[in-house]
């Protein structure tokens, strides 16, 4: 049971991270950002200082949208986890005998 929870956590983390990266990369690539700028922004937040103020605000908004998408996906995984927990519920609980 614990192994399943750990695997589920690792998989969901990989999914939401990939979603953020893909979302940010595709949205910034469709505008005036170069591949070098996009990669720098994905690696470190210090890259925002290299941009002009208007472009930095836009890039921050793109990251905020990606973060919101991550939270929606995480909420979906949480709902699925609650459903899975309810399916495992037993009327008579396991009892550990006292020594």
C-alpha cells in the first residue's frame, strides 16, 4: 500500500512538472521569446531580470497560468485518491491484537 502511494506521488509529480514545462514552453515560443530565453526562464528565475519589464510581466503571467494548470491537475489526482480510499474502506476495520 505504501509503495503504491509513493509511486503515485512520483508519477503525479512528474506529470504536473511536465505539464508546466510544456505549457510555458509552447506559450512563450508562440510569442517573441527565443529558445535561449525560454530555456533560461525554465532553469532559473534570475532570467526574468534579463528581460524588459513588459516581457517579464508577460512571462510571469505565463508561469502563473502554468502553475494554475498544475494545481487543477493536482486537485484531480486528489479527488481520484479520495475515490480510491473510499473504495478500500471496510465496514469492519482491521484490529491489531494487543500483546
